[in-house]
């Protein structure tokens, strides 16, 4: 099977990842057809991820005012068997971006759940990262302090499990599934502390996520990121 063409190329930088253990029953209805939940040492996770899109190009073209922007998403982890190969991927619950055009294109092409909100970010050399969005008149945010050096995670670590999912899966309105490949080298990560998610979880993500996301995360870490290529999506048989 030939690989789909590249759809998007960009740099993903300053990734802040807060990872929460969750009851798999809370995710069951969101798993795309043909996929199953993926677990690390028998534990299931959702992650709140904030990061920077830089030098973004769609079909090789940089769109003015849409090349550099922030994103914050909530995602969980699945695996899907395609052609006898197990592919480990992510499913997005909701993605926040600051530009309406970005949200409209992603929702139309991939049936994702993007919303456009005012956003701001703070990436400080001393180690503080914060991504914030304005909703219902209030600023909500995710933040942490970097406390460790950047290094490759061990193969069996939770950090490797979180970062090394190279496929995306999206449940379609008619019940089918879109699969798309995300290419990037393995990322280095650094430990983080003082992590906070400040948001109305039930209205932003759904009541089923309130219990898991209201407690402390299992881990928080930061990745330096890299160049990324997202290939065109295709329907799974």
C-alpha cells in the first residue's frame, strides 16, 4: 500500500504533557471502529498537551497569519491492526487553537473536534511553560516548571509510551475511521513539577473526564519537539 502524500509540515516545540490515569470505561464510547485502547503496564491514560506550531505549511504552502500558533489538546491512546501490523496511535477528544480557519479545515478533513478560542502562551528560559485559552469570559490554562535536563526516555518508560504513538485515528460521523500518519524522530523529554490544569473540565471535555483530570497527574514532562510531517488521512476498511 502506497503512503499518502504529506498534508502538513511544521515544527512542534515546547510540548507540555500532563498525563492522567483514567478508568477505561470512560473512553470506551470514543474508541474509533477497528481500534482498541492501548495501555502501559495495564494502565490507561489521557494527556493534556500544550505546544507551539511553528513554520506551518499546508501542502507545501505557508498561509499568512497561520504559520505560528499554539494548540492545547486532550488525547488518549489506542492501537489498530492494519495489514497484520499493530499501529499505536492517539485519538483527540478536543483541540483548542486560536484561528477559526485552522479549526474549520481540521474538522472538515479529519472530523476532529477543534474549537477556536483566544490563546496566549508563556515559554520562559528559566523553565516555566504555560498555555492559556479564554472561554466564557475567563482564562483557563495548563502550566508547569521544567526541573530536569532533556534526555531520551527509556524504552519501557511511561514517557516513551506517551510520546511514541505515530498514528492518529478519528471516528467519523457515519461510524467509520480515518487513519493518518504523524512522522517525527523520537523526542527528548525533561521532568516537570508544579503542574496545573485550571479549567472547567466538565464543560470543556465532558463529565466523564472530570474525576480523572481533577486529581494530580501521574506524570508531567516537557519535550523539546522536532520537525513533524502529518500525512493525508485515509479511511480504514
